[in-house]
């Protein structure tokens, strides 16, 4: 309105938005009910937002996602305190709740009349967050947790017998940035997780193959990818459930942490 007052020939943001909405309704590209809902929606149209407004909305989204993630984590930890459902929560509920925010991102990005144009945004965010989790935290864990190697490829996690505490260091100064004489120790769960990840990526491979076979009907590859993702999800939950049943999963650690936190906050007593 200020711009319209100072410059009479320059339409304001609200009027420009209203004109665009009216033209879309008149052209038949947007239903009248949807246009009316968009006019009274509390969420602004990003195409009319400035860079500071987009940054502010990104901050609001990040804060809401952080709060939702904390609530999901606290709720799932409280469910671990119920003994009959603790194995089910640790093996099934926790993996699903951990992936819920990213799944909702992709779901809501595919809603609306132009889902073909907006869905790649959600898929791109999911892909970027997955790649970030596979690279940046891994690098930070290796750098922060590396120790010197002694007696071959054996990490120096424990102090040898006969060596004083003042003269022993897990990471020697000479090995601090060495690529061969320092590193971290891993167990079999890392390899199992990598294999599981590769097996559950079959849906992405099917979608990529659809670009090479143009003669196949359009809906075949998406249907196959959907089935592959459903089978991969079921297989992933089955593996997690079996690990918890065999005592190989992180259920005991989660249960201990939940008990300690509940006692500390006064929600649980001895």
C-alpha cells in the first residue's frame, strides 16, 4: 500500500497478487474455491516474497521442525518405559519416527495442482539431507574420535598395562593428522547398515532406469518403484525387529537413557 501511495502507477503487492489470482480463476487454471482459500491462507506465496522474508520463513520452518523432532524423540523414549511394547518401539517405532519429518516433507511437496513441478523440491530436500547425514557427521565423527594405531591396525582405545596415565595419550601428536597411523575402530554393524542401505535403494534405481527405456508405458516404472519401496520398508523393519529380539539393537541403550532422563526430570522415581 505504501508503494501504491508514493507511486500511483505501481500496483501494491496485495493488488498484484489479487490480479494474478483473478486472472488464474478467469482462465480456468485455478478453481474458485482454491483461489479463495489461497487468499485467506496464512502462508504467503513465495513467488512474491523477498529474500529476507524467505529467510524468515526458513527460520520458522527450522524451529518448527526442531520442536517436532524433540517431541517425537521424547515421546518415543517414554514409550520405551512400558515393558510390553518396548521391543516393538525400539525395533519399529523409533526408525519410523526418525524418518517421519523427511517423509512429510516429500508428501506435502507433492500436494496441490502442480505436483509435478513442486515434488522435485521435496525430493531434492530429502536427497540433500540424506547426503549431508552420510558425509558431514561421518567426517566429524572420524576427525573427533580418531586415535593412534598401535601393533598394526588396532586402535589405541585402552591404556596398556605398565604405562602411566600421565604419559599415555589415545592420539599422539605425531599422528594427529596422519592418514595411516590414526583412525577409528568399527564393528560389524557398520557393514550391515551399508548393505541394508544399498538394498533399500532399489526404488531409486528403478526410477533411474525409466529414463533409459522410453518404450515402456509411463506408469509401469513408478508402480515398480512403489512396490520396491514398500518391500524395502518392510524388510528394514523386519531386520530392526530381529536385531532387537536377538539383543543386538540399541534398545538397552535407549531404555537406559530414557530412565536416566525421566529420573532427572522427576517423571520417574526409584
